[in-house]
C-alpha cells in the first residue's frame, strides 16, 4: 500500500464519529483508512445503518451505501460490508484488495481470544489505552475457562503492561510485566520489568529489586543503557523544574527506545 492516499472524493458537511477510535471522519478515504489500519475494530458498533446512511447522505454514494445495507440485511461477512467502500474510493488495487480480503479471512478464522487481543492491540495503536486495558483484562479474567497457552497469556499481560505504562500507571505496569515473566521468561518481558523499576524506583531501590530478579546480564545491560538514555545522565535523576514535562518526555523516550 502506498505511503500516502490523497482525499479526492466529496467531503462531508457533517463528519461521522467513530466511537471506538474517538475520531471523526469526513471523507470516503478516511473511512478506508480506518477499515484498513484498524480492521480488528470493525464490529457491530461500526457495521450499522448509521454509517450507511452517512455514506449515502453526506458522501452521496447511494450505490455503495446500498451494497453495505444489503450486507447487513443478509448477515453477510465483514467483507461484504467493507469491500464496497474500498471499491468506491479506488483506494486499493486488485492485488491489495485480495491481500486485504485474506487478512479479513485470517482474522475471523482466529479463536475469540486471539481476535480480542488483536482488538486490544489495535486500540493501543490508536491511543485508546483504557479501552485496550479493559480488553486485555477481559481475556485474563476468562483465561481459566478458555485454557489459553501460557505464551499467549503472557503476551496479553505484557501488552496490558504496555497500555498501562503509556498511561503512566507504573505500579500496574510493573505488576503486569512481572506476571508476563512468570508465565514466559522472554528477554523483552524481563527488560520491561527492569525499565519500569528504573523509571519508578529510586536508584538504590532499583538496584536492589533488579538484583533480586536475577536478570540475564545482557538484558540487564540493555535496560541500564536505556535507563541512562531516559534519565540523561549516569543514573542519578536530577529533580526537574517541571515534573510533568519530565515524565512525558521520559515516557516518550522509553517508547522510542523500546519500540513499545
């Protein structure tokens, strides 16, 4: 898919608000972008007559809206609702359309737990951290009945921690990351525990708790390097004049450095 997609169609006088991402859209291209980037979020809150009426009235795409409504009436799969929008916009070529259809098929072939996790991950990507955390919590609460693999459940706990650290909930994130490590001792999960310890604890307390955790020396070295980068010195945090600004900048640096 190309890096940029110009909006060449009609712009709606009244934008349409997509609740799950907390964003209003005003063009067919923006609707295509939502369908493409946030495919796991296409559910009944999106696939409804309110959207089809908006497409017909505001974008003046009556034929496309009719195809979408037919998909709803006949209880067709998601593709029957979404693909007419891509066709109307000319947003995907034939090869891209086929690839997207395969993505849809693979998504709905997954187990309910995996689809829920993908939904949570999509919510993280669009900045809806509270909603994402609630999705991960739902999977965790139902895990005993679903008999989930430890590796998968660990990834859910880890992603829950990512959402929490983005909300600056250090204690909650630390607990989530530690649970992920107990289930599956991946270096990424261990490093995340060390990073949150370093961001939320005084230096002496961090050293003590990190040592008790007994991390791999290479992982510990990586965490120390990232913490030095965030702190901007050899590990001693100077009291900033603006604590709120310092926290925001530190968290942004954490995300850039770790890729989470």
